[in-house]
């Protein structure tokens, strides 16, 4: 019997957790560098944090779209490939 709680909750892979963590760490370091050295010196850290976060969001959205697509058996896949 399958566990229903795993289907309802979002499954985060290790890579997704690392991306989100790197985004948070880069943002925190960027704020610290802004306070000490100014915004110009920490601009690249902000861009890195935003990049990590956007990539995390992209992966999350792509995973959600894949889960919503219907699963096709072999015969249906062959039919779809021939008639596209």
C-alpha cells in the first residue's frame, strides 16, 4: 500500500535543497558585504543569489508540469510520435 502523504507533499531532491541554500547564503553574504564595502562590491553576490533562486523555481515548475502530464503506455507513445 502506497503512502498517501508522499504524494501530497512536495518532494525536494538534494539538488533543490542545495540550490535554495546557496541562494540564501549568497544573499546573506551579499547583505554583509554591502554593509561593509558598499553595493558595488557585492553586486555579483546578489546576482548569484537571484540566479540560484530562479533556477530553483524553474526546476520546481518543470517538475510540477511533468507531474500533471498524463502517463502514456507504449502503444499511445508510438501513436503520438507518428501523428505529431
